[in-house]
C-alpha cells in the first residue's frame, strides 16, 4: 500500500482527570511579550503580570527616517520601566518576495543601527534581522548577508547583547543556519528562534535542531499559541483558543527540559479582527482567552493577591501535522503538553461510527511521558484495518489517563 496521510479529526485531545497541584513559574525561564501596539502598556491585565521584557520589530532605518510608530512604542516601553528587545527588518514599503525585495547595503545598515544607538543608547538588546530565513525577508536566500548585518551591529555596539539567527523553525533551518554561521566573524553567545511549528504541532524538532547546531543561550524570541491562521492562499488553522492555550502549555513544558532556553517572548497580546494571523492572549475586544491564564501562571503576578494558580490537568495532544498510514500500520505521535509529573495512560484510534459501518478497527497504545516530551509509535494494523482507515480518512482518537 502506498504511503498516504490520514488527517486526524482531533481538534483537541483533552484529558478529563482530577485536578492536581499547580506549579509556579518555570525555573530559569523568563517570560517576555512580543507586541507591536502600544495599547498593551495600559492594559491592567498586562500591567499586573510579572513581565519586564518586551519585543518589537522595527525597520532597520527607523532612526534615520524618524519612524513615528517605532519611536512611540519604544518611548512608552521605557517609560514603563520595561526592557525592550528591538529587532530590525526591512524598510516599510519593501515587499518580499517580489522584484523590489532588497535589503540595505551593509554600510547603510550599519549607519542605521548607529543612528538608532545614538537616539536610544540605553537599549542594548538587539536582534540584527527578523526571521531572516523566511521568504518575506531579503535575506531568505542570502544567509551571508544576514551574517554581515550581525557583524555590522556588533561593530556599532560591542557591549550589546545581540541575538543571532532569530530564525523560523522552517524546513531550511539546518542549511540556512549552517551557511550563516560560516559567514559570521564571531561565535554568537545568544541565538534566537521562532518555533511556531514546535508550538502548533506539539513537536520539538525546531528547538532540537537549533540546539544541535549552536552553543550558548537560546531565546524563543517569537512563539506562542496560534488562535487562527488564514493565509491568502488557503489552508492555515481554524479559530481554536483551547489549541492555542495547549501550545503555550507545551512550550513551557518543553523549555523546562532545555536549560539553554532562558527567555521566551510570547507573541502577541491582543488579537485583531480582519487579519490573517491571530495569536493574541486577549481577544479583539479585550476579553481574556485561555492562553492568558497559562502565561499568567508561569510568568507570575506582581502581587500575590488574586493569583490564578489553580490545579493543572494532564493534557495530551497528537503531535505532528497528521497521523501517517504506512505499510505495516498507523504511525502516531503523541506529546505530553502539561502534567504535574507525567502523562500515563492508553490511547485508542478507530473510525467514526456510521449507519453503514460494519467493521471498525481499533488500534491501541500505552504511554508514559514527562511534560514536554513526545513519542512516535507504529500501531500495527492488518490489511483489512488499513483499508478501513484509508477509506474513512477521518479518525476518532480518544485516551484515558491512569
């Protein structure tokens, strides 16, 4: 039988289990927030949380062009006593991919960073280029250019904490970072990663790949739970606030077992209507979403009064984009998103019941996983069972925790 993908009809696999003792902020991990709008600085829900690090993406020439939006955000953050991580990218109006997709010369870029440092000398945490391995950036096919920008930023500010890479956990991660490293003038002490694939599909390949390629600290400079993603070309992810909250739980569990990860910037604060991407912790009208409680639990509150640190239920999710039907059976990946100690139990896969259903194969697996860990197993299936699974295309997946 040819390999085929069988999409699981499991928007969420949530455990119905007794409440367990909650846990406080993750040791060694600092939670930050990525947000482009200034309204967050006046939101009582944000002000009440113990978040002192914030991130913004600005054009590389923001200081040269007197960019009002960037200046307003930076001044508000500094006035609040917050520590900004400023990330540079292409100029406003430059569209990539496209014929006009071009980055600045290294000399021009260096002048832009020097002007920024002259205007805001107290800001010493900088990312030379945002998501340079993504097709929306002029550095997509030019890792060496991104390395030149890093080296230029280092020449401007020898004492700054520079975030190298700041890459997306895309398919080109390994090859892109390898070429980027070879072009750098120094070995970076700090790397940035946007591990949306890890977060969305309860995986760890993005973080594990960057960890294997590099040394030093790692900051997850942009990550979080995607509530909705509806790109113009179709596909994406439907609106699901619980899935987004579970993605955040997974990220905290994942980083707890990766001591090199010392900071995580959750993106972003408030979802907006009529946009193709929504990862907001609160909705368009300021209503709290389930993900806010997850971040609040781990980041902590500035005052202990009213802290919502209730119990944590064990949460399991199917990891990866889909279940895979192969020659000998069904390959299933599961991830322990959250639990006080471990996720232990049995998972069952079958086909939906229908009026003409005469045979429903049932495949089972036992599992014991620590939070932040996943496993992929082959559930053996007969030829008859494989044909039934392929015919239905949609599966019913349930589990119980012991």
